[in-house]
C-alpha cells in the first residue's frame, strides 16, 4: 500500500491540476492552489469553531490584561490578576485548538500533494542522476528505461536490489509508521533488504526563473500568496 491517509484527496487534486494545465502556466496554478487552500482553511475553521464563545473569551482576556497592566501594587497582590489572565488565555486556547487542528487536515493533504507534484521531476533519458544507498558500502546507480529504476549492488558488484521509480520521489525506504499518513508513491524497500534507504538527487522543478534557488521552487511563492489570501479571508469573514 503506497497511499497514506493524507494522500486520499490526491487524485481529485490531480484531476483539477490536469484540467488547469491546458490553459494556465505552473506559477498561476500554484497561486490558485494557494488561494484555494487559504479560503478552505479559514472557512473550515469558521464553521467548526464556536466563534461567539471565542469572542467572549478574547474579551475576558483583554479585560484581564488591562487590569493587570493598570495594577500598581505589590507583586503578591497581583497574583490573582495574573491567574485570571492565564485562565482566560487557556480558555481561549482550548476553544480554538480543536477547530484549528481539524481545519488544518485538508490543508496538510494539499501540501503533501503539492510537494509530490511540484518539487521534483523524473530525469530525461541520459540525464545524470546521483544516487546514494545506506549503508554507504553499497553502490547505487540510476538506470533509464520505460520506468526509471535504481540498481543497488554490493562491493563485489553483485545485485542487491532493483527498485522501480515510477514517480519523482527523492527517497525510497522501508515502511515506517508515518507512511500510514503520507505514503511513498514509489513503494517501499522489503523489510529483509540489507539496506535502509535510497536517496535520489532528482532534478528540481522551478516555477520561477528569477531569484535565488530557494525562491524558484514552489514553496516560497505558494506560502507568500497563501498568507495574503488567508489574512484577507480572515478579515472578510470576520473570523476570530
């Protein structure tokens, strides 16, 4: 099983991406995903959170902070005011936390899909790819074919394992517990295999052709647009 829980919406995201790719360049698609993710997160949080109770808790916290800021006396006399402020802050956090966690799950699924779609690509035939196996005593190399694969051999050049790479994933490893949440599209190494992981230096995708390397990937433009739209959606929907 190569899919995890957060991978379930991936085929739907992929279908939308394929439809948009016919008339929209990658950077614009990425901005659209960022706007959608921001709206989805804010709207889910608004629907799932007790906004009136959060507003009342926020008001209690402000009153407690104002009283403590205006207090002019001995430290021990301020302890009740400090306790009230801490309780008000904790109450507000308890009201916000469950809805914030629930609203973040679809966004996490989108981020997982975006990372798999926009981070790297499979190499073209003949394009050099650096591959490293762990432990380092094993030798790993990329082999072109209808489906790319990594061939691992021991010091005597005897084959150890051959792993197909049907999707652009930078690492193939044995199954770990967290793969129940985020799967590896290329599958996993057998538990009895004499190696722990294979690292593949795949070509990176650049959605921008200007600026330093860290700006050219999908992360920087996506999160910049996401923050702008999230703040706007929060203001427009009057979310606390």
